[in-house]
C-alpha cells in the first residue's frame, strides 16, 4: 500500500514539473531569390552567423540540385572595387558555387543551365513567408538518410566518365571532319585524385583533336594524311608537354602549366605528319 502511495505522489510531482524545452533550431531568418522562370533560392543562415555557414534550397531549375538542402560556406572573393561572394558547397568531392553575388547582381548557376548563370532577384514577400526551421528540418532529413553524403562525396568513376564522354565527342567531331575512324582514350593511370579534382582533364586532352580538325577543315591534303597516318590518339599527363608519334598512334602528353597547347599541337602535326 505504501509503495502505491509513493508512486502516486511521485507521478503527481513529475506532472507539475515544466516540460523540457526543445533545443533551439540553429537557423536565422533567411532570404528568397527568384529567377525569370520561377527558379527559387532560399538562403538560410546558420547560427552563429559569424561562421558564415548557410543552408541553400534551390527549386524550379529542373536540375539535380532541385530540393536539395546542402550546407554552404560563404567565401569572400571581393576586390577593393568589386563585391564578390560565393556560396560554396561540396559536389562530388569538389567545390561548387551555384549562388554568386557580384556587386549588386546575384547569379544562380546549376547543371544544364546557361554557362554564365541566370540573374535572380531578392523577393521581400517570399522572404517574409520563408520558414527557416522547415528548411533546416529538410536538411536534417536528407543528412540522416545519407542522400547528401552520397552527392557530396568524390566519385572518381563518375568524374572519369564525364571526361571520357567529352573526349569521345571531340574524337567524333575529328572523324567527321577528317573522314577518319581514329580511336582514342585518356590514360587515367597518369591522373591522381587531387589532380582530377582540381583540373578539367578533358580540356587539355582535346587540344590535338581540335588542332587536327581545324587542319582538315581547310586542307584536303591534311584529310588524306590524317586518314593514312593515324589510327589512335591517346592522352596522358606528365611533367611537360611532349607530343609523340609512335607509328600510327599519337600520344599527347600534356600538363596544365603549358601554354598555347592547340598551337603547339598544330605545329607538331605540320612538322611530323
């Protein structure tokens, strides 16, 4: 009987204690920017604001970024004459900045969009209606599901595929113009992961392809020579620019430090083909 009374008294006391308050959501009031075709960008600061951490939710672009709430850092690249702020996240292991402020203009960049981005404008009414805690909750859900970690992690195979595709397309354009069936590949054993993250690999590999294509466009002799002499064009990376013709195989050893690479390739072909 005493035990029952004690339990009842304890329950009564606990019922009178104030409920523990939920921890505050670490976000502040945000802003919404609107694009010309209904694109939306919600920019939500994380507290404390001094750390320059933000959540961005992009919508209405039709791109893979839509409805993702990724973590961003505000990077200040301003000069004495021009304000420049980049909202930067990690996308497949590399820095990616879809929202950029240049002076009084704000630009939104997204996969498949215009190369120079689209102009977005601050929307006061939408900003007032924005609920930052909902954006934060969406971010938490995507984080806990592992969705964001997968997109932010570096995927070497996917990155290689992008550059292989660009290289193959350049080869197809060369073959169409020169009337050839030249094959080719990028030697990925010469590309380290940090290098792949930092450089646009296909950009340097296609220089000899575009050089040969240009020669074929203006010269029947070039078309005949390329068709007779070349079967394979491969790209690799090294310490210096070293083009080399090995039988019917051309090996383009390149480096980002070399300048005027397409002109160098043109000179080599004119001299050695």
